[in-house]
């Protein structure tokens, strides 16, 4: 059995933290601090780098 590449899942996987942060801010009234923004962007970058492999 050949391993298959999951290219279709890259975009949803990398954008999930963005939607989670936006949902927390909009629905739950969380404050968007620089630390949360930096953490979200760092997570997105990390998932994107893993997806490049």
C-alpha cells in the first residue's frame, strides 16, 4: 500500500487556530492580546511548516 499525501487537508489544518481564536473573541468575548495573537500566528506557521514536508 502506497502512502498518500493529504494535500487537501493542509488549508483546513492551518486555518483552524485562526477560526478558534476568532470564535473565542467574537462568541465568548475574549480579549485579543498580543500574546494570543502571537501564539495563534506561531501555531499556524508551525502547522504550515509541518505540512510542507
